[in-house]
């Protein structure tokens, strides 16, 4: 499969997917999301694929979020549509995949990047990784399932603290609160993910798929996702959103006015 923004290959029944926009810290633009949707669908329907390892190119970032430059002038309606589209084709598609997905978090996992990792069934972080949901610094909230999945993984108190402070946490702290399964040196990241998938490969594929489906079914609060998409769209109508994005692009601190 030849993609512009992804590297992908199947080796020994494992599909390796690398988001390959290193200069933009692997930020998720529309084209990357479309390619991810394609490769996720491929994984689901291809018997040869028994598990997926998803990572980012380079040693600095897994994914530094949705591509801020792309959505800077979106309306509320466009924001909602983008979020809904992403939920359906990428984030929920990963979570509902019959094949286990492991996020190998090789650096920053921020905003949509952490949301992507949280949609995966397991997360392994390298010891230099930093994780966070910085959307409120842009006048937004997480729009790719982050308010729901972070709460499921770490509980309400920690989730609200992380989302409202927008603070990044270290990989070690992420492991302490259950946000990642393991922390390993960067050079061991992929081999740790392989080790887990090599065990799963020996198990019954239909039972593995049924187990994933059942665990995911126990967690999903559909209404929460609907609320998140609506609230996310409303953020685009605020002056603070324009200010947050301008400040990011101009590399300065944002001044918010609460409108
Ligand atoms: N989008 C676009 N470009 C980005 C992004 C991003 N999320 N992150 C980094 N980049 C670009 C930078 O603009 C820079 O490009 P250039 O060289 O052209 O100026 C390049 O990547 C390198 O980044 P920095 O120079 O900033 O690198 P630093 O080492 O100084 O800082 C950080 C690294 C701390 C990761 C910093 O880049 C940063 O704060 N990035 C933004 C993180 C962020 O706010 N992420 C959340 C985005 S919003 C989001 O994900 C919403 C999800 C829901 C969306 C739903 C539908 C729209």
C-alpha cells in the first residue's frame, strides 16, 4: 500500500503503520486521516493481519495533535463535521476493529495524537514520551473522543485535571495512572509491542475479536461522544479559539477573553 503520509507494511502477520509527517510532528491533517481510515479498514478485512502497531516517524513525536493550521478558520458546523468524520472512520474504527491495535508512543502524544493512542486497545510509551490534551490552550476541547476515553482510562478526577490544565505528563506518570500499559526505552518500543502481539497471535482470532468487542461494549457511553462533538463545534464560534490558534501560529502566548 502506497500512501503519502503513512508508511505501512505487513511482516509476520503484524501490520506496522507509521505516521510520516515528521516536520509537522506527525500532526493529523485531513489527508493523513483519510489514509489512516484506509489502512484501518485494510487491517480489519485482511486475515493475514493479526495485530497492528501504530507509531510516529522520528524520535520526537508520536502525533502532536490534529493539524492546527488546517482547521484555524473553521466554523462550528465544519468543526463538528470534521470531528464526526474522524470519529467514524478513524477513532471508532480502531476501537471497534477485530484486530488488536497497539499505540507505540515514541514522543509527544498531544491532543488528537493522545486521542488516537487512546482509541488503540493498548499503549506502550517510550521513556521520553509526553502525553496531554492541550486543546483548551487553543480555546477548544478534545474532539476525537478524548473526553470520553481519558475518563474511561484514568477516571474522572485525573481526566478533568489533565483536560482543564492542559498539562503534559511524563510516560512514567502516565503508567502510574493507567494511561499507558508499559514504559520502555525508546529503542525497545517496537519490540515490546511485538512481544505482546506475538502472544496474541497464538490465541484464537475469533475469540480475540470477540473479547475486544465485549470489553469495548462495556465502556461506550454513546451520549458522551455526541455531547463532545456538539461542544467541540461550539468552541469554533468563540473569539478565544481564533486567538488560541493565532497565538500558536505566531509562536506567542494566547490572551483569552472568555468570549
Ligand atoms: N498542528 C500543526 N503543526 C504542528 C502541530 C500541530 N498540532 N504541532 C507541531 N506542529 C508544527 C509546528 O508548527 C512546527 O512547524 P514549523 O517548523 O513550520 O513552525 C513544527 O511542527 C515543529 O514544532 P515546534 O517548533 O513547535 O516544536 P517544539 O519542540 O518547539 O514544540 C510541541 C513541540 C510542544 C509539541 C509544540 O509543537 C506544540 O505545542 N504543538 C501543538 C500541540 C497541540 O496543541 N496539539 C493539539 C492540537 S488540537 C487537537 O489535536 C484537537 C483534536 C480534536 C480535533 C477534532 C477535529 C478538528
